[in-house]
C-alpha cells in the first residue's frame, strides 16, 4: 500500500464512521422513544406489565438511562405533575432505573436538585403548608433573546 492508497482508505473509513454515527444516533432516538411509549402504556394499563419483554437483557448498559437522565425521563412522562422524591423513586423502580445505592432516595434527590440548578425545565415547589418538597418538569419556554436567523 502506498501513501495515496492509505489516504483514500482513511477518507473512506472516516465517511463510513460518520454514516455509522448517524445511524446509531437515529437508533438511540428510536430506542428512547419506544421506551417512553412503553412506560406510558404501562402507566395507563398496569396489567400489561406481565406482557413486557425485558429488553434490559440485551440492551447495552451504556444506553440505559442513568442518574439525572433517568430522573428527567420520569418527570417528562409525567409532565406538569408534581411528584415527591418517593414518587420519583417508585417510578424509577417500576422502570428498573433505580440507582444502585444504599439510599436511592438521596441519589434521586441530588439528581433532582442538579436538574433544577441546571435550568433543565425541572421546577421545585412545596406541596402543602407542612412543606413537602415536590418537583415537576415543565417544558421551558423558548427564548427570544436572539433572532433565529
């Protein structure tokens, strides 16, 4: 192989790698979308839980939602619904997304506080006069500070 052939092979490999990345990104979006659909169906029809095939057996660990992403996915499914930390922990447990921790509620609380601080659309509030802390996801309003063009 000469330098010109190596250059051609390098360029071809880079094009193939980019095409594979695009396919992988599309597959990831499809995976996440179908997971949300399944979660919504199970919330509405809990009796279907017995019919769910455990995709975690073949799903690579790197693609599973973890930490703040998992917490955010629960809140997004329940958009505009206030949830306590215990309710979020329960929803994560139902979806097999519970953090591996001796105290999962603390891990979830930390993730919720980070999401609030990050301006991700997660809001913190108080449920009643005794001060029960609750969280919800609310789609952030678009910013019109800059022109879109």
